[in-house]
C-alpha cells in the first residue's frame, strides 16, 4: 500500500500526541468541568443564529455554591439577566436581536456528599455546577459576512479560554478565543 | 530620459555579465520555486485534507474522543473501541430531523486494505472535496450479498477489475491466515479516484459482512457451518451492530442540538462529532510542522539573496574601470547607484517569472502522479493574495540588498572627483 502512507503516519503521530477530549453531557458519564474554560457552539443559517453556551458557573460568578450573601445573590441575578438579554454572538455592527433565550443554572446546595475533585475551595466539598445558555437570534446583514463578535470574553474575566465551534452555510469549523479577544472569523476549517 | 538611460545601461551591463548572473539567477529561481512551491503545497494539502469528508454533518459512534472517531471512520486509522447496536441505528434512522444516515461496519480487511460494510447511501450521500459525490469508474454499486466495490487505489495497486473474485480476510492486517474462503466476493464496480482514504478501502453490503461471519462465532471458521453462495440465497441478514454512522441534516441550524441529544441518548453511550470541527482541530495540531517547513524555505531564499550580494560585491570590484568611464562621460553618482538597483531587481523579477513557470509546469506534470502515488489531489489554480505577497517580497528584498553595493558605489564615484560638476 503506497497511497496515503505519509498522511497516515502523520495522523498516527498526531493521535499519539493528542489526549482526545471526551465529549461532555454523557448519558451515563459525568460531564467535563474545567474552570477557566467554556464552550460556545454557534449554528448559522440565513440570518438565524442558534447558539449554546456552556460554562462552569465559577467562570461567570466566581463561585459555584448557593448564593450566601446579598452581594452574591445580586451577582447571580445580574449575571442570569445579562445572559438572557445579551446576544452572546453578534455581528460587528451589533445587528443581532434575541428571539428566544434560556438560561439553565442549578447552584449546588453544598449539602451533597459528593467529593470535590481536588479543587481548592474553602467551603464544604460540593458538586460542580454549570451554566448553560441557549439563544435563538436574528441578525440582519449576516449573510455574506464571516466576522462575528462575542461579549463573553470581555464581560467575564474568569473566562480564560472560550472554545468555539460553528456550523454555517460554508461548512463547519472551530476556533478559540483568549480572555479579552472578542472578534472571530468563520472559516471552513 | 534619465530613467530610460539607466534602464538601457543596466540591461547592457546585465547582458555583459550574463554568464555569472545566469548562475545567480538560477539559484534565486530555485529558491523562489521552493518557497512558492512549499506555500502552494501547504494550502493545497490543507484543502485536500480538510475536505476529506464534506456534507456530512455528524458522525455517530460508540462513546470515544472526537479525533479517535474521526480517524477510524474517515481515515481508516486505528480501531473502534465499541460498536453501536442495530436498534440504536434504527432509532436514529426513524428520527425525521436526520435526513440520511450511512451505516459503516468495520473490522475485516482485504490484503491490508479495510473492508467497509455499508449500503447504497454511501454512494448516494457521501461527499468529499468541494461537495463532490462519489462516482463509479467502471461497473455498478453492489447489489448482491457477495458483491464488492473497490476503491480506486485498491483496484490500481492490486490490478483488479470487475468480475474478479476476491477472498476477504478475517480481522485486520496485511497478511491474514484466517480468510473467508467459503464466501468469495465478486467485484461489481470500481470507484473513481478521490484522493481521499475512500480510495484505500473495499466496500461490501452490511448483509455481506454478516453473511461471511456466519459460522465464525468462535473466531475461526467451523467447517460446514459457514455460509456459501447457495445457502445465502434468499436469506435476510440483519447485523446486530454497526461501527458508526455518517449523518446528514437538512436543517443545519439544528446540528448542535441534535449532537447533544445523541450524546445523551438513553439507550447506550454514543458520541456524535462534527467532522469539520474534528478535522480543523487535527489540522491545528499539524499546523506547527507546516509553519516550520515554511520558515526553513524562507531561510533558503535569504541565503540565496546573500549569495546575490556576494556576487554583486565581487562584480563591483571589477567594475571600477567601467564606473570611471561612465563618470567621465557625465553619468551622475545617483545614476551609477541606480544601475545596481535596477540590475538586482530585474534579476529577481526574472527569477520570479521563471519560478512561476517552473511551478506551473511542475504541478501540471506531477499532479496525476501525486494523486496515484500519494492520494494527494493537487490542482493548478491562480495564486492567492498571500502567495502573491510572498512572491512580491523577493524583488523588494532584492532592491533592499542592492542598496549595499549601490550606496558604496555612489560614495566611491563621488570621490572620483567629477561629482559636483556631473551633478549640476
């Protein structure tokens, strides 16, 4: 077999080098949970955008336990309201309008006996909790443009990396934004 | 007038030193071809690699990492960790939001090539490159239980044609001692070359895969219990499990929602991956190598430009007499300095032109060979903006390096004594 030998070798090397990430949200395995890291999936069709944003609550709130002080309660309320009313992706001209938004957040109560996975929290061992946001947007002028912005990496300093995945008429692709970077370009690969 | 004079003088001077300069030009041409060639190949290989599969929205397999699932289903590298149940596949098939599914069942081989058990949807819906469908170069897609369709690479390497009978091997590996000898398959068709791993596999029906394993339950063939062509007639073979399925979704906006649902499938642990996302991640891993390669080529060009300065400076030493004559006939120091720049830039432009011609000829000659020997599809296309930029940087760099001899000549010719008069 002569064909494809070379790419095959490179690919084999690449697999050895990669610790392939297991997908989250398993039906029977606990989902992955990595502080500082969040995921934004964006599907685009015509001028419609459908997005799912998943992040450990710690990145957005600074804590994952139930709000204990008035300040923490206000912070949870404000963050959830922000996530519900701010388009999490937008065109550079900010032409996106929210059609439908849903924020799912279940703060853990701290009385669960579940063991914490080696994180250095000061409170009692507790489960991790995630915030999941799904939004449907309508953005005028989306067709023919391949640049989008997200306010997430600027709004939340706890978000060190935002993994992006997108599906748009040209195909699928992925990218990564660091803290403070907001603009991303949709490319096929 | 002055420009015209400078140009004609420069060209005359180039022609006068044509033998030495031809060699310099050759070195520069070769290094520019290398630089341009590497950049061109890099984009083409990336394009060919990242469009190994297109049009497929999700790949569904047993729970595993996305790269692993991509590698064993699309690139035929590595093995599946687990299979998915036939009932799960049926459940997915009944979901009206999924428009088509291509079942894939792996595990056997034919002389080192993977045997892929699938159905007619593979031919109908599988796409590669820029939405290119598969096509048969000869024959027809399999219809019978013991029919096989060959990938272009397999047919070419092993010299098979339609009508031939093949004995597939149990399990993987180039030389297998455990062959399905009772159930030979007949070649009904050969696929057109695609330049993707599709060329490196043989395709049979799911029923064929099931039929040839009847009597193999213990891992080896039990004489008398295996299937034969006669016994298989009229029987219905339903697999218990398949390895993975390629999924197409018409309403692409649902892709991530469907991915989540499949990942949370209650029946068994599944992984749904987006092939385009997995491919881009894989390419990002390999991106370091290609950047290193481009860096090395950049150094080759710099080395040849340094070689060009060395030659120019050597020539400069021999040109003292010529410059004195030019000065005496009224040429200004600026004119003499510009001669160097014009000569150098002309050489670089010539080298670029030659490199383009060599590149175009090389690609058109080598592309059929690359496709057949390495499965790489590289076609002749117009240069992209970054490639033009790279090419343009060569004469610009040449103009910059020519400033070294130009400035020193300008200084020397000023001291020749007629500087002031000539300038006026």
